[in-house]
């Protein structure tokens, strides 16, 4: 009798151990997601259409201002060709729990609604086949521990603007409802100046 009870107890212990080994790693990976974020982006350009290849957001330890405003090594769009950027497509992979959304200010349309990532990690802002210039771009992100997203625009008659840091904008907040208010919002490009964005650069900065 004692031997049978001992065998049953041993079997229960083995089953419990198997369950722990099966579920604990999943629980740990869910709470400690070490996914390195990646962002790729592509522009729809006047006369050219969509770029053939995505530009990968550079990963940097820091971002320094360029006093000469030279073209960076990689960006989406064109410079010194007087061509408007009409739309921007992003392919994004973020750690679990992080969120990203983007909105654009478009000629004659004003600010579009926020676009969020679809199931494939893609989103698109702006317009195509409407001959409308993209005038400003705003990126909002949260939950991206250890990284910040910086971005800038090359604007008609201005060249490369200073870097902007992506911050979260809560839905229904004053910042959300008043996107043109520079004291509440951070965006690249211009509004109400009829200037085209010609190129965009996005980088991931490790903090």
C-alpha cells in the first residue's frame, strides 16, 4: 500500500514539474521581452511613386545636430530635386507592450487621423495619386524602454530641420485635439505655410 502511494505521489510531482517547465519560460518571456525594435520606412515621391526599397532606421547611441545640414547617409524621399513627398509607409517591429502611431498633415486636407500598426506591423500616412504634398509628420510612441525615436524632415526652402523626439499623445487630450499647437505637440515639417516635405529621416537612439 505504501509503495503504491509513493508511486502515485512521485507521478504527481513529475507532472507538476513538467507543467512548471512548460509554462514558466513562456511567462518569463512575456514579462521580459528583449525584442530589439526595428523601423523601416519608404516614401511615395512625386513622379517617382513608391521607393523600391525600404530605408532602415539607423540605430545610434546619440544624435548630434549637423550645423551644415548635409544630407544624412540614409533617408526616404529626395533632396535638391524639388519633389514633394506624398506618403510614407512604415514597417515596424516593437517589443511587447510598446505602441506607435503616426499622423500626417496633407495639402488641403490638414491633419489626418492617427494611423496605427496593422497585424503585419505596417502603417501608411499621406496620400497617393492625388498630387498632394505631405507638409508635416508626427510620430507618437510609448512603452519603448531603452530607446527613443527621433525624426526630422527636409522641407522646401528650409532644408533639414532639427531633430524631433517622438512622444506619446493621449487620445482626446488637448494635444490630440490641437495638433498645430507647437507648445503641446512635436512634429516635423510645417503647417499652414504651403511647404512640401521632400524627405524624412528616422533613427532609433539607445538610451
